[in-house]
């Protein structure tokens, strides 16, 4: 069964198309209560009093909790700084203060309006640059708002700057964006024996289980997280979300409690991509070679840390881009502000660092009179050189990606615009690299007496079809059976083994590798049994078309089902579990200070090109045609991979041109709905998105030679569009997004 690499449909397509698939909110539990949160109206203040008496008297209200009713514990991925409910102080508009469970959602909402909250307002800070200053108002009342600093240093940066022909500095300010998933965050929690059972829309159920165990002193094994269909995540459902709140109410009432965010609530209090300030200075010789680089990055963490420390390290690491710079001093700082906490979004810190780095390189090219492609060609990292963290590079295909993109852009340029369209055309491109990391994963594969199989994975299907479709196809390919005969067991921490979560361009890489490990053992068991039955050495046996056969021996053949049945009776069931964690690559030559991210693992390489039309009167930019070139190793599921690229490109265009989660001077979100928060529609998508995969650089360690593709498509469009603007204007904005109003102003002020 040679399915991998061909066009095959996702297994859950019919359910999704017909609407029969179930999401968290669709699943009703008998005697279920409905929860609502009461939130802070101010960005900072001291809690003087919370009165819940009137709320408790509302007909249908079963439970009202404040921080006084909960264990005094906090949570966070690295720094445990966030309470389930604010205890003594509030730190952002929308921070939960109390929670209500009632027999109906309307009763819970009525009661929430009767909770009386007395807060003494305190000075606050919502501006990132201001918050980083030593004299800024303190979000947490301790020394400074900088909660984490990551730094990567190599060589002698000052000496490189002293001998430079030119020193060029670029500063880019970026904005917040929401993940824009269609299904708001939601969870149903219920007591289960002496533990908890949850139904939750999450990308990382095992991570949720760990946090709940720590918060409520429940052994991890007594907490179950079941994941039905996930209506989009893009990193926004990697965090624990409102699982602690629903769980606290479930434990207090002894009943199931469902908490579903309203759209505005989710937009105001989600974990959006962080706004940032990136300042890059590079020392360059007369030929355009990069001698040294300094980079200073500020990331807005919001009021709490969540996973900002990991993102902080990623920002510092990606400050070089796919270029070799021997002397570097890269620093990134995460900063508290009195705003809703930020968090992971597809390609964390990628769009900001790719935009700043590529714009900076174009500034250098302009300053020394080099073609944008040529300056990249002179500085691309090569095989045998070391990346910023000191990781030795193997095969590098970034130049091939760029050349392929440039060839398509030349074809775009050669065509005349339609008659009557007087808008100026611009053509731009941008390059990037990204990681495929083998984070911890486990799997179980069992072959049954009828020759069918089951693969058990803790991975969450979030729309990529890696878990639902590609993983079973891999099992079918190795066992030589039809994919329809492979059952998938996933979606529950109780029924499937540990998985790190669907995130970080690592789902296929990690779940695929660990599944192949389990399959290797299963195939060994099958061949050993067939060897006994057929009298053929195990190494001369193959599995194909539902049979076990001797190579070149037509009379040495048995149905797979017969072999498996025989094995069960003679030596035991045909089943194997496996675990996987990619060993870290060797690093050398760089000083890593507090850097949690310093390796690419299996590096991927990317270049995007774009044709835009600029309306000088309105400032509106239209993306006309787009080409995306990706080296992500072997493509196992072409339809799914293409879908990842096309969706990522449109999402990246939204980041560049439209989306902006605006925070007002009081720390509140202004545009908390899909009308005012402008996301791209089909009318904004390019008429053509051409996807080109370079498959000549297969992964040495990935499953069947594959690498990850989930994140890179979204990190490059802003930089490519900025390059196209420079092609028209000779300059480009150093602030995102490029909405029409801003571009009109930019045109008026050369």
C-alpha cells in the first residue's frame, strides 16, 4: 500500500463537511451546570471587597466562588505567577475575580451582574517601551517589569563593529493579533471517582492535566482530558485556558460544569500574539558581508508569563535569520504590562523577527548598493557552519528556495497589468528558516487477529490531518494493509499515551517517529512468527497487501491475520509501545544565557514571493499573486501540506494588512468582535497561491524523510509584502500592520 506521497483525502472529511462532528459545546452532560466569570473592569488595583450575597440568591445559582474559596496556588508554564482568580490585586482588564455556576446560562449571567466588586485603582502601564523603563509602574510590585532575559553571544561584536564599512540600524514595532479560531475556548469539567474528567477544546491535553494536578493536589493519573473536535487553535489553545475555573466549580458542586467563552470574552481575554519592538544593528564590510550583529528585542508578556520565556528565547535565536554571522549579541526581554496575557500563536515571534530581519537586510543592500538577492546570497548560512546557538548545519537549501521564488517573480513581472488598472505594481520576496523539534512523544500499535490494526496516540487533531489521516496512513504503509483497516485511538489522556501536544511544527515529526518505532517492534514480532510458520528467515520476509511473504518465494506466503493469530497463541499479542525524544544536537562556540531555545533540530528552509498592487489614493494594498517555496523534506500528505501553506499564507497576509488587536489607553481591547477585528476573507486572498515543495533535502531523522510544515507559511508574508512595497516606493514601513489608513499616511510623509 504505497499511499504516502500521493493525494489522499482526510479521514474525517465527511464528518466535518456534514456537520455531524462534535465540538466541546455540543456535548451535553446530564445535570450539567453553566459557568460565567466575573471580571475586573480596571487594569490595576487593590481588591477591597467582593460581595456575592445577591448573586447567590438568584434562582438557579448553585455556586459562587472567589479566590478565598480556592487553594492559594498559581500556574504558568515556567513561572508560576497567575492565580485562578485574583486574590488581592488585579493586573489587567478582564482578569477573573469570581465565578458562578447555575442551572442555566441565563441565571449565571444574571447573577454575575449582581456581584459587587470594590477595587481601589492603582497606576498602570500598558505601553511596552514605557513598561521596560526602570521607573515604570510595577505590574507585580517587585523590582522591574522585565520578567525574563534571553541572550546569545558569540565572537567579538565590538571589534566587528569597529572595523565595519557601514553600520545599519533598523527598528520595527509590531502589533498584537488574535488567533482567530472559529470555536471559542471551552471546557466541561466533572468529578470522576476521586479525580476529574474534562471535555475540552485544547491542543495539549496532557499539559492541561499536569497543571490541574498541581493546582488541586490530584494525582495526574486521576485526571482525564478528552478532546473532541477542535475548531481551530493556532497556538491559542495550547494553554490551560479555563480548565482550572471549570474544575474548581465541578469539585465544589460535585456536578459537571461547562464554561464556554463568548466571542468578545475570548477576544478580550485570550492569549494573542505579543506586540514587540525589534531593533537590529549590523556591521557590514564593503562587499556586503555581515561582520557582526546586535539585536535588542522587547516582547509584551501582558500581566502574566504563560509561556513567554520560551518565546523570548525563540526571538533571540531567530534574530539572525538563515544567515551566517560570526559575531553576535542577541538579547530579548519579556516585559510585564497591565494588559491581558499574551501567548503562543502559530510561529511564535516568527513574523516579527522575519519582518525585522529581512527589512534590515534590504536596508543594508540599499545602503551599499547591492541587489537584495545578492546580499542574501553572500550571507546565507552554509553546510558546516554553525547557527546562532552553535548548532552545526547539515544540508542547507535556502539559496535553492530563493532562486525558485525569483524565477516565478520574473514571470510575474513579465506580464502586463490588465487594461484600466493604474495601480502601481510591486514585487517582493523574503527568506526564512524554522525548526522541526522532536519533543517527547509516545505511541502504541496493535495488530489484531483479523489483520487490522490500531494506533494509539495522545496527539490532538487540530485540523492539519496529521493525527486523523497521516498517522494511520503511515501504519498502513508499514504493515502493508489498507488504511481503512487502521483504527485511530486518540483524543483522551486516559486511553492514549503521553504526547507533547499539537504545536510547534513538531506533530508529524514526533508522533510519526514514535509510531515508526512502535511499528518496527510490531513488524519484528510478525516476521518472527511468520519465520517459524514458513521456515523462512525473518530478514527475508516482507509485509504487503495484507500478507507476509518471502522475498522471491511465491509459495512462502501467509495472510497477515493468520500470522497474528498464531503469534497471540504462541508468544503473545502483537502489540508494542514506544517512546521518543530527539537527542539534542551538539552546540559549540556560543554563550547561551537563559536560552531555552537554541537549536533548529531538523532545519527547514523557505522563501515567499508576492505581487501587490498599491492604490496611491486610498493606501490599500491588494495581494495579487503569491508563490511559496518550502523545503520541509519529503511530503507525505500533499493535499494536507498544500492546505497548511495556503492557510498560512492567508493568515500571514491578515497579520500584515488587516488584523490588529487594539488596546486603548485604559488597557481594554477596543475591537473585540469579528466585525471590528478585521480578518482576511476570501475576497482578500490572492487569486493565485502557488505552492512549490523542494523534496531533494529529505530529513535524516524525520519519519520517511519528512520535516515540519505547520508554522513557516505564516511567518513570511508580512516580510514579502514589505519587500514589494520597497520595490514600489524605495522604502518600506517599520511598523505593522500595513492597513490602508497607515499606508496612506506613510505615502504622504516620505
